[in-house]
């Protein structure tokens, strides 16, 4: 149980374009989802927290107009990187907490590798 | 401000050579301390949650312990398949569900 998927697993896009990453909870309803970014040999840095049906809460220093998060249903959250630039290249990982899982534990997706050329 | 410091940054062990990884933390009101394993290019895999000082949890060759200032992940008789980065994270009572991660310990177990 508590499986989280992400799509795509990797994506290459050109500078200036936008890319959307999906995060799905497969066997539970995710009331809260998180988006993290991880640079090579670095730890996970929280970007934003999203609750189903409400606006995401962004961490300090994360541009909310650049990283658009939508949590429209209890099983799906999306992260759209708008006008991507090479410095946005990173490993993006989502996690989810919700009903049907053990309290407070986050379950992570497999990650999406974004490369902006 | 919450802080999580893991040591060592990297650890190389021979197969069967037991050792411990350290996670020191400061947090205003700990709700839980989490251990995850992360393989290259993958998302973190949940291992343990510890909620109070004195608590211990075990899973196969891994045992996690917690004090008021630090947590240890003991690896007994490791095998090459235990090679991975081990991440420690704390969750504060007033943070919702947000996790604050340490930088991880990269473990390599050689045959």
C-alpha cells in the first residue's frame, strides 16, 4: 500500500518552454502533497505544500509564478515549470500524506528528472 | 530554526562490517524523526519513524534509535545491496506534515 507515482520519469525541454509533472497516489487519497527539488549530491529541499482544493503554500525563495502547483483531486497533484531555464534542471520528487496511510508519514514518488537545454 | 545534521557524509564498509550512521537534530517540538533510503535516480523509500526518546525500531539488518538530540541507524552485517544514501528528516509539531531533511549519508558496502 501507499504507492505514489510520477509522470514522466524524465523529460528534456528547451529553454523558455513549460513542462508539467504529474504526481498520483495510487491506492490512497492524498489530502496533502509535497513537492521537493533535489540537486546532484544534495538533499531534498521542500518547494511547496499543496492541500486538495486549496492554493499551494510555497517555501521562502520559491517563485510561485514559475512553479505552478495544482491539487485538483485527492489523487492527483501537478507541478508546472513555466518558462523553464537551464538552472531549473533538477530532480523533482513529490510525496503524499492522506487518509488510509499511517499518520504523519510521507510516501514518495520515484522522481522526475528535468533537463532544460 | 530546525536543523538536521547527518554524519558521516560518506561511509565505506566491507560486507559484514557493522557500523552506525548519526543524525543530530534541533527542532522546536519534535513530532517524529524519519529515516529513508534513497537509491541513485529514485525517490526516497520509507524505513522508520521514531516519535519519542528511547524508542527503537528494527527491520532486517537495520535498527533505528532515538534520543532527545540524535538518532542512530545501526547497520548489522551489511550486504552490498544495502549500498544507498540514507536520509534523516524531522517533522515538527507545528509544521503540518513538512519534513526537514539532512544531507544524507552515502553508504557503500563492498563484497
